[in-house]
C-alpha cells in the first residue's frame, strides 16, 4: 500500500505537476499572443501604406499576416507542452495538404482575386465584357467579382474565370467609338448617303466633333452595299448615342429616298 502511494506521489510530482505548469504556460502564451496579434494587425492596417492601398488587397494582406502570426503562436504553445517540432511540422503539412485538396476551386478563385487586385485590369464602377456576360463592376471580392447587368441582374463570376480569360474593360478610356451600318441597294447615290448619315450624326447631341464623324463603304454584300457611320462619344453617353443612331439612321436614309433592299437572289432559267 505504501509503495502504491509512493508511485502516485512520484507520478503527480514528476509528470502531472509538470504537465499542469506547461499547460498553464501554453494557455497564457496562446491567450496573450492572440490578443497581441489582433492589436498589431489592427494597428498595421491604420498605417499610411495600407490606407493608400486598395481596400480588398489591404484586407487580404492583413488577414494573411494575422493567419501566419496565429499559426506561429499556436506552434510555440504546442512546443511548450512538449510536443516535438518534427511532429508539429508533419501535422501542419498533412492538414495543409488535406485542406488544399478539399479547397482546390476556392484556392484558384483566391489566387485569381489576388491577381486581379495586383494587376487591376478593371476597377469598381467599370463596365466590362467577360466570357459569361457584361455589366458594371459592383464589387471585387477575394473569391468572386460581382457585376450588375443593364437589366439590373447580379452576376457573380469566380475570379479564376476572370483571371484566366479575356476581359474587355469598356470604361478604360474616356471615349468610345460607335459604328452604325446601313445596307443600301446597288446603284444608290453614295454621296447622298454620306451627307444623310453625317447630318444624322450632327443632330445627335452625344456625338463629339473631335474626332469628326466619318462615313465609308465597309462591304459589298450579296444584295446590298454596306455603308458605315463611325462616330465618337463619351463613355457615359454610349448607350443613348447608340440607340439614337440605330433609330435615326434608318429613318433618315428612308426619308432621303435611298432604298434599303431585302436579301434577294437572281435565278436564271435555261432551256
């Protein structure tokens, strides 16, 4: 009985007390470390460098710093408990591999979001054309970019799609060009058509005078000659200018007596 008591006392003195002290120390390190990390990241986010940075990019960097510091603190706390470093590294590697395999799609979207934030092919408020549609950029997140279409629909596009596809930023320049094509019957007076289309452009309040509108023959079709009116407008006036020209070029050409032919085919019969 006395031997059993000695064994219990030795176990408590040599192992249990030591483990309890290590556990308390690890808890203190963990608690203080996490609070210090939170305060440090918050203070870092208020520095001039991060204030001048894009909000999404700044949030991404700060979250990454916070994650790395928290992982470092957890490693230190686990080492205080007596767990070997090799075991900790192996466990972290296994967890990282498992998480990476489970979140392949999410990680590719995250990488795409980082690329967009670094190279900035478009900004919030830009009108862009993408492989899945076009619209105004409302938000650029870490995983998805949200567009609002002309008919007021929200479209959430994975960043991996945008970073690996051709995206046309239609708001990158202050002005945009508009080509309005009109089909005329062969034999029509091209000079009359040119004057009519230029007068139509002059009557549109959105068309800029510099560069001046031009009219040219753009193609010889099977049933008609194609005449194109090319104008330049401000980016914000693109849609009203396009609608105006699409409507008035048709009515002005008809009012000038120019014929807009229907597709036709000549058939020659031989005996």
